[in-house]
């Protein structure tokens, strides 16, 4: 896919929209981050990488793909995490999963739509993305009833004998460790209940190499 570069100008008041200067023109772009990016990092004046939006009926022609922070780029497209993980599950990083020949995306198991499902071992993989600019990140970063409902269902699936692996993917390769954000008590309670039932949690960071995302390293996870 072709990419173009621009300079981040401002985040709009409307969610998911920002302005980027491209060839001396202000261009409205989609920014695929679920919260206001300005709450996480100041991108004003920073170089950003844009990719064309495939939907011809979309409001914007470009989506912000990554931002340059110092000498490296940080992926900003949260949707890439699932695709990267699926493509690289064969790597030794994931040997803890055992046999993984039959892998399915978004397979519905007992009414629950998985991110990834390994049929060989009846393993459900739930993938969450983390966008942090600190060496120690925390999750979740925002309240989410959906995430709590997912944990409730995962708890039931654990009771039914399924294996569950919860994987947190940091889009910033500089993050070294992650931990539970105790600010969200209900989520943490449900999460620890799943851990008690055998759910496994792992953390990995993603880096961009020639603008292609890849698993960079495993991170310490503190729960």
C-alpha cells in the first residue's frame, strides 16, 4: 500500500478527525484512535504517515497510519493489531500456545465472537490494543462496558473448559511493561476472576519496519 507523509496540524473537536498539512494544503483525515489523541501525546508539528481510505464513500480520503516521535514511528492504526498477531502466530514468541495449525478469525464460540480461535487446542484469543507513551503502560485506558461484558463471557467459557489467552498489544515499541489500571474496579475484578479460572495474559509490543508492523518483543505484565 502507498503512503504519503504530512505534518499534524490539529485534532478536531469531532471524534476521529484531525487536520494534516500535505503539500502545503490542510487535509482533513481520519484518525483511528478511540480516545482523543491529544490526551495521550501532543502531535502538533509532528510528521505523520497517511494511508488512503479504501471506502470511496468515506468522509476523508486519508487515515493517519503512524506518527514519527523522535527517531522512530508509532503505529496509530489500532485495527492492525489483530492482523499482525494472526500473521505472526507461527513465531516462537507464541510457542506457549502449543499446536496452532487451524486458526480462525472472529469465529463464534458458544455465542461469543472471538478475535482468534485455535481449533487445535480449543483456545480463544482476545486481543486488546494499548497506546501508551510511557515506559510502563496500563490497561484498560478507558471505561468500557463491552470489555466488562467480554470478561463475563470469557469467565463462562473458562468454566466450560475452553482455554482463554488475553493478549495486550502495545502499538509503541518503547513500552517495556504493562499493568492493570485499578481505576476501573469492575473490569479488574472480572479480569482477576478469569485469571483465577486459568486465563493466561501476555503482552507484546509492535514496531514498524519499513512501515510494516511486526511483533517486536514480549513485555512484562503485572496483574
